[in-house]
C-alpha cells in the first residue's frame, strides 16, 4: 500500500471520530439498514423456500409425467403402461428420485362414517422419498413392502372416521371399466402433515392393491420425479416432453402449482422493493452525514490545498472517511444480520402462534418460518451497501475539490 | 531574478446578480529573494487577495503572477498544488492547524506530501521545534495549545520544507501584543538565518514597523511601495 494511501486512511480514521456521536449514529443507520435487508431477504427467501418444500411435503413432484388426457378428466383408464420400466429410459440428473403412482378418487368408509378421499397407490419402500409427510408417522408404521392390504391415512381422516391403527377401512372407487370397485384395508399407520387437505383427504395403499381396485394391469397414472435443484424443473420438463413425445405430458412444479411461482416472484419483488427503499434511506443518511462532515471542514480542506495537497489527494481523504464508515458499518451490519439470519434459520419464527400452517393463495405454508441463511446473499447485500457508501462519499468530495483553495479558505 | 513577479494583475469578483467587485485593479510589483515585506492597507484594500494570487490559491481576472519565473496562469490545479508544496509556505490568521493531527504531524504535513520518510520528517520537525521553543509540544494536539504556540507550529509548518516564500496573512491578528511581537521576531530570525522570503499582510503597526519593505494598498491599487534601511 502506498504511503499516500496509508496516510489518507490514517487521517480518515481520525477524522471520522471527530464527531463521535454523529459517526456512530450514521454507522448505526447503515448497519441497521443492512441488517434489515439481510434479515428480511432471509425471511422472505425462507418463506419461498418453505413453500417449495411443501412440494415434498405434499408429495408433489418437481416434475410429474402423465399420459396425455389423464389430468383433464382424471379418467383412470388413461394410464401409462409399463411405467416402471421408464426410469431407465429417462435421462435424469444425478440424485433424482423417481416413483410411479396409481391414482384414484373414491370414498373411504369406516364404522363411523365415510369421507371422500384421493387414493394413491404407491411403492411402500420408495414413497417416503417422494412424500416427506410419510416420514412422520405419528401412530403405527409404514406398511412392509409386500403389504398389499395395508393403508396409511392422515391424522385428520383418522379422527373424522374414528380410525386407529389396526382398524378396518373400506375403499370404494370407480374402476377403469366404469364399474365400482371396493376392497377392505387395514390401517397400518397414521401420518402427520401440516397441510389439512393432505391429512384429511389422502389415503396411501400399495400400488398392487390400487391396480386391483381399479382393474388395471401394470399401468400407472403418474410418474413423480424429485430433483436436487427445483429451479431446474422447468428445463427438465421441457426436455422430457421432447423425449417422450405427444402421448405424454411432463409438467414442472411451476405448471402444476402456478401459485408457488407467483409466490416466488411476489416475495422477490417485495424484497427488492424493501431493499431499494432501505438502501435509498441509508444512502440519504450517509450523504447527509458526509456532506455535513465535509462541508463544515471546507476551510480545513482549503488549508490542506494551500499547503500543496493535490485535488486527487483531497478526494482520497474524503473517500478514506467513507471507506471507514462503510467498512465498520457494513462489517457490523453483515455480522449482525448474518447471525440473526443464521440463528432463525435454525430456531425459526412462529408467525401464527397456535397453528402449524396457514394457506396462502392455495399453498400451504408452515407457520414456523425458518430464514434462509445464504452467505452469497449476505455478501451481495453487504457489497451493495459498501459500494453505495463509497459512491455517496464522492459527491461531497467533488464539491470540495471543485473549489479553488481561496474559495475554500473563505468558508467559515 | 525576482522570486515573485506580479504583472498588472486584476481580480474582479462577479457574484451572480450582484455588482462586480474589483478587489485588485492592476497591481504590478516584484519581490526579491530574502525580502521581509508587508502589504498594508485597510480591510477590503486587496491585501489577502494579492497574497492568494501570489500563492496560486486564486486566479487573477487578468495579468500574470510568476513564482521563481514560473507563470501560474499556465499551470494545472495539480501543478499549482505541487508548486505551493515545493516553493510556498503559508501562515494563516487563525492558525488553521488540523485538529486531528499532533503538532509534529501538522508541521511535517508538507514533508509528507513531498514523500519524505516518517523518520526524516520527525527529525526535521524536531529540529525546527527545538529552534522555535516548541519541543515539549511535539505530540500535543493543537486544541491543547495556546494561540501563540499554535501559530508557531503554523510557522514551523510553513518553513520546514525550505520554501522560497512564506506568505502570512495577518499572522498576529489573533495573538496578544507580546506573543505577536515574539512571533514576528522569530520570523525575522528565520528570514535572516535561512534566506526565506516573508510576505505579510497586516494592518498591525507592530508587524508593519518590522518589515523591510512596506507596500500600501487602497481599493485594490498600490499607493506606496517603500523600502526601509535596517
């Protein structure tokens, strides 16, 4: 580092403490602004992430493949033959999870009464990888892989039908041949889901039992693909559509649940608006402080210029003060904001005490929001505040360097 | 060759919407190396303006100022700053030391601008401070010093880099009579010891009577220019 730069930094350091209270207030304003942006973007990012996580919780695939026409009328006869063999045919990214499901709508009946339900015929050993709520069995257990007549139900359905583990449950559906199909199952387990719709409506049976119930052979209705990066789902769906041809349709989660895409855009816009607002206020605060600090010392800068200080060095002197204010406040803000974001990414914040989830435009969002701790986002916000502080410092510096030394010396 | 040449210089301040004010109306004079001279005149006579123009702190409306033969009008702001750093020392009425710097750092500031090492700066400042009776104040902050002490530090700052000329704008205005006289005597000694040219502006009789040459200004014009034998 050059002597001139070291000297400017040393002088800048002393100058910022000339008015200790003003400097501390300014740095606090910058730091608090940065904390706000970091924490709020972490919070909103956490909400968006939570909404995406509900894909797993709800058993919705990042990409889902159907026989074309099935989704229009939920006609169980429109099925994909030999879906299980497709896993090998699809070129999926590493780490992808795939599962085939048989789907039906029907009626669940117990001694207490009956409830309309969605029946999902699944592979017992594979489905918990696709539906996160099946990892939360609150009573009983996941049926064994070869358990054909076992059934998993949600807590709310169990309560409405007064069912306990071991109880009998009758499922009735419309078969592929339009006749009615029914069978008797035994409750093996009760799962917990934060989504009331899932806990009340979804019933999991073995794929074999679902096929038998519907009168299907080897067919499945839905191929679910879960990938590590949900943001890559649109591209994957497009690729799969090209590869599979017109008889099938591959849909990304954004197409299956457009509300989540809207939510993502919405939260992004809110964060941007807040960040812009906060940055604007912080920028004005710094500008005010720097202008006051520099302009009240115009005469002193005039003296320095009279002694032979070049305009560029005067600029450096002022920027050195901005540098220290920016460095201290950005470091403090980033550290505090980062710690808060990190802490609440573990502890979470319960926004709706007493409930586990709430509905937002049809999406189920957990009441306990965990902030997203993203070092990259923190670094980006910090860099923005840092650069902005330095840039704002240019204005008072340029005001000074434009003056002739005699003009500066005349200022009181 | 004169160290300072002022050639038919005018300075008009034209504020927007106000009648132009003529601070200098065609001043011509030359200052020889080693002179100890003063500009005298009432307030508004143009003394400070003339010092500012000689020091390259301001630009004349017309005419030319030359320092050591260098015409200031042809210099960029950077070159003017370098010229002030290398050839001109300033002493201001209200000391104008930088409060966050110690007395030694203030005095060594110009040397720092010239790229002199910290050790050499300290040695030079120490020597000057000893000469000026400021040794106990090397590491004192200006605000902890009396007006007279601060003004002596300002003089040390002006002469430490051996400039050709020291311009002092009413250097005793904020000092009591005894302190002012002591300061003037000190500058006189430095003038004789080091051959530095001193140019003052003042209306303090104590300052004026010590000058070897007295240039009187009235309304931006030189009315008398008298040299005194010492």
